[in-house]
C-alpha cells in the first residue's frame, strides 16, 4: 500500500540507490500533523511528512567557496506517508541514508526559477532520521564569500548567509517554508584563527579542535523557528559585551565602535518586554557584518545581523536595532505563515520599532520616525503603480513570483499604519494588551492574515470598531484607506518652514541647522525641489559639507539629489559609496536614478561592472533588473 502510493507520487525509476530495506518490525510512530496554509514557495507537503529538527555538521572551504558536510533531519510523518519532500537549490547531494546508514532512495526534481527543486526522499523503514551528505555551490544565493580584501582587517576571508525569504534551501536541505518550524543544532568546523557564529546558543567549549586542526563551534537553537532564520557567519570575528545578556560581534576593528553605538540595547529590550512580554530567546547579540551585507538588518534569533552603515558614531541610526529586536516578538515568535502574509512580520515590527524608540527617546523623536515612514509609504504606493496597484495590498499574492521582488515598503509602512489606525480607534492601552496576548497565544506558530483578523475580532474589537477601522479594506484592498491617522512631527514642521523659505529664494546662510538631528536632515533633503541649480547645490554643499558626510542615510539622500541635478562635484563620493558598501536599500535608488538620465546610464554601468562582484546575490538580482544587465555586455 505505502509503496504504491509512493510510486504514484514520485517517478520511482528516477530514484537513485534505492535500498531494499526489509519490512520494519516496528513501524515508526506516526503523528498527527497540524494543518498549515499552502505555501506556493515551497515544494514541501507538510501534511504528509515534515522536518522537526535539523542537525548540521558543516565545514566552510574558503578555497572552493563551498560548505561541505551533513544535515541530519528528524522528521514527523502521517500514517500514510512514504516520502518526504524537501526544498533544495544548487546543492550537490552525495548520499542519503537513514539513521543507521542504510541508503534511502531519493529524487531531485527539475529546478524552477528561484524555487529550486523538490527533493523527494523515501522515508526510512525504521526510525525518524534522514542523513543527507551534501555540499553547496560557490554560487549558493544565500551565501556570500568575501576575499580578505573585502573585509576590514584584510587578513582573512569571511562568509555569511542570508536566508530570508527562500534562500536557506541553497545551503541547508530542508523544508524551507516559514510555516514549518524546526529546532536546530550545528557543528561548524572552521580554519584556525576564525570564529563561527550562528542564530542560536553556543553549546560547546570555547576552544575545541578536531583531528584536522580545525576550530569546532557548536550551536543549538531549542525554540522551533522557521528555516529562514537559520544563519551562519565565519571570519575574523571578535566579541564585546554590552550588558549581561547582550553584546556585539564583528571584525576586531569595528567591535568597539559597535559596542558604543549600541549601548542602549538593554534599554530597548526592557522597553519591549514592558510592552509586549518576556524576551524568550536568551541572549541578544548583534553581528556587524562587512559592508557588502545586503540589508540594514536581519533578525536572526539571538544574533541580529547588521550592516556597518548604521555605525554613524552618534547613535542616530539605532532604530534599526529596535526593529530587528522587535522581530523577536513579531516574526520570530509569531511568524507569517507564507510570504503573502509578510506584512504580519514587517508591519507589526515597524509599529513595535516606533513604540520602543518612543520609550527610549520620547514622543517627538518617534514622531519623526513615523513621519519619515509615511513618506516611504507614499513612495512605495507610487512605485507599486499607484493606489490601484495590486501590490499595495497588505495581503499579497506572490504565486509564481520571487518573493524577494514582491516584498516592498508597503508591508512595513502601510502595515504599521494599519496598527496606528487600530490604535486610533481602540486606544493604546487596549491595543498594547491585545498585542501582548497575541504574541503569547501564537508563540512559536505561524499566522495568516485571516487568522490575525479573526483573533483581533475575537479578543480586541467591540461594537462597530471593526467597521470603523475597516479591517477588510486595510488588509485585502489596494491603496491607503482615508481613515489613516495623521503622522505629524513638530520638529519637521519647523524644518518645513525653513525649506519653504529656501525654496522661495531665501539665502542658504539663513538656514538654522546646527540643532538638527539626522532625521531633520533627512526631512530637509527630501523636501528640496526636484530641480536645483548648480550654484544653489554648491552653496548647500559648501555650507553643510554634504558630499563629505559619513552618515550613510544623509549621504544617500544627498547623492540622489546630486544625480537628479547632475551635480558633478559629488560624483567621486557617489562612486565610492556604490563601490564600498552593498546595502540594497542604498544601491537601488542610486542606480535607478542614474539609469533614468541620458548621461547617467553609462556611469552606472561603469560603476556596476566594478562593484557587482563585491555585492551579495540579493543585491545583484535587484540591480541586474534595474540596469537590465543581461542586455549590457
Ligand atoms: N527581515 C528584514 C530583512 C529582509 C526582508 C530580508 C525581506 C529578506 C527579505 C529586516 O527586519 C528588515 O526589515 N530590515 C530593514 C531595516 C528596517 C529598520 C526597516 C532593512 O534591511 O533595510
Ligand atoms: Zn524587519
């Protein structure tokens, strides 16, 4: 019976090395598997069999740019199941066995764009363990291998992974769906002089070595997490403690700066715990990566990955840490069931981020963050084709698309605005109580948009509140509902007055900027007219040294202005910025701006030709599209 079903589900002729396993005297325990919403970005069939634990034993080989080793999966199966389907992309499978070393039949299906392949494995007759011997490709999309020259220390190479959204399958053979939670453990064998860090608790001794003289690091994640949160970095990595449960990792030349930039992290955790309940992950450390890290931050549990471009020296960009920390509740504890529900991760997190920053820095500061967020939202709506654009919906339909292309600021800023709207109707006290209860009720579980709404109706909303909010419209319809609360900032109102005077021809010397924070500078630069004369730009640059700014956010806004107006004195700085960091949020508008002009496209291509080999694959993917790179060469 089971055999027949297996034949039907997979072309058995394609199975390699299928072993003749004698009938098991004791069939493995079958469990009932809780139903999950269908995830169009995974081949897994979790109703039949699912991975519950991943045990990795991996060694990075910096010469061949591969990870090599084994993944030992613990599985749960339904009574009728005879195979398990995993997600794999660009992996070389050497051998698959059961826990006792008996070969298991398997088949790697045809690869699909960005999804990779289904890996179907015949379930073992005995036991619930599958051992996969494999290695990754040098092109594995999650992994970036950096040469020593691409690091701050210039002495040793570096590697790191980025799993979200569907890249974990390029380095770990597992069911790569955010609804399929797994605990994990890992043994990582690295060259002497290097350290391995992971999104988990360090489990072994500090200085273990193996027979081949490699340093051995052991990690264990006891909370079941979605596989996009499995993360690894290896390099010349030092540590500086901040508090008793917090600290920073990074290259030796950045850790001290980072520890000082992030001193408020314990206050952030205290604020988040006060609002949303206990932090459930043990330690909270931050790894500062080399500058090619493609994101601002990534909420890998116990170990946020962060770009060095937030080390401004004045703690002005640390709301990013509040954001990644907030994911310890929204995202890592309660997780979007599929990428169509991405806003449940990012919109809730953006709302929490502003609440945490309000606790730390006060209302006027948080008001500035929210006002900038609104500007980002309006830009995202415009980029998505305006108010009617299908991708301006919170609940997305990403079937057939690379989730990485469909995830925009809509999820962040329209998502946060939805919660601000709920707050405006029910008040802060009730919303805070609800969120705390929500994180507790759905802790370590996936949640869909429908599930969140049902729970909100059940536990929060009374009378006509649901209609006053217009939940269905907010979540399922395109555009921005009219009941969105205003996001005003008194500090920005003052900046806007100055912008007005300057736009009307007021002298640059009349601008009163000495008390401006980074955010006021950002508001100012965003409020300048699209077209500005070379003389006026030179005045601004001369008075405020904008081209020489070290604050990455301010510099990036200024460089956009420089591109729009072909302000050539800023071009060497533009070239430097695009070739010395690879944060996609900074690259995209600058390359886009250049490619829109008749003179800039050649410059963009010249810069990109040099920079492309230094960027992570997710940035390369985006900028290839921006510049239509396949048509270049
Ligand atoms: N989880 C995201 C990063 C991400 C999103 C990676 C989608 C892959 C796919 C992270 O929490 C994030 O949102 N980072 C932002 C910073 C934040 C302060 C808005 C970023 O990297 O810019
Ligand atoms: Zn986020």
